[in-house]
């Protein structure tokens, strides 16, 4: 199993504690930023980082809250992510800062980078794409799709992929349609995959074990979205 090492980073006075997974062999390597769900940088994100390292990527699981905190419930999570959403520019600024920091790490090929995110992290990677960051691809899994600042025409450099469930109460159809229209109007390269009868957090085996409503693991949607992600990263990031 790939060992993770802690990586510290400061943004807007917040001391952030990420986890880094590095593949075997000499670099420079392509790199992927992994962005956590609303609960924080838990074992699911750490496992994703290890899986990406096994595929030959440096994987940086970022911490958006500070101290690597992991919450147990939605109330605790809200205390961390709501301030990020309510402070203009803070969420996007922190995502971009993590991405640019990853590009400076030893062994990273800064020209071959991407980002993936889950739930709240899915919203984060969409903000990264909207910012015009020089990423090759971003992938949002059951992400929150709304934004306070839409992409400007021609401003999205990354290929944008979004996987969502038709029964996800946090990404209803009108949000999916609004994202589609935003990406078309912005001239972006994009893919939106919607799974019928699939709920929020469908990639997380622990989904549904908490009192948070509307969650449910779906093994087929999980496997299909992961396979699509690996194909996208292989084509646009690793071979860039």
C-alpha cells in the first residue's frame, strides 16, 4: 500500500494539512488534486489518493478546512464549509491556491495536472475550472453544481467532467441543466453523465450510514465513473 505523507500549506491564515501520495519510479510525474467531501479529508479521500498513485500520478488530497479536520455529521461540516461559501472569493481562492501549490511540489510535472472532487469537493473542482486554472481536466463526482461566479466565455481551460445521480437532492435537474448551459455558453469542453435511480455520494461505501438524507452508495455508478476518470486522466493528463 502506498504510504501517505502529510503536507502543510497556509492560506488566508488557515493552517491546512493535506496528504500526499507519490508513485514509484523517477519523476517528473503527472499530478492530480483530490478534493474532499463536506465531512473533510477522511479515509475515502486517502484511499483515492493511493489508487491514483498506483496509476502513476502524484496525488495530493487537499484540506480545505484546516488541521486535516474530519467531521462526523452535517452540523459539524457546516461549521467548516459554510464560511468558505459565504466569504466572497474564499472558496475559489483556496482551491486555486492548493492547485498552484501542487504544481510546485518536487517531482510534479506542472504541465500535466488535473483535479477530482467529491460532493463539496466536486463543487471545488468546478470552481477551479471556472477560475481558468491551467488544468488539463477536472472531474466532479456527485458535486454541488451551483456557483456565485459563472465561467466567462473562453475562460475554461480544463476538460470538465461531471458525474451525478438523478435522485441526488443536492444536484437537482435544474442545477444540472444550468451547468450544461454554462459550459456551452463558456465554450468549454465538457461531459455530464447522469445516473438514473442514483443518489448523492454514490462513490462512498459509507454513504447512507449517517443521518444525512439523500445519500446512497451505488457500486455500478462508482465503477463506471472511476473507469471514465482513469480514461480521461490517461488521455488528457498523463499523455499531455
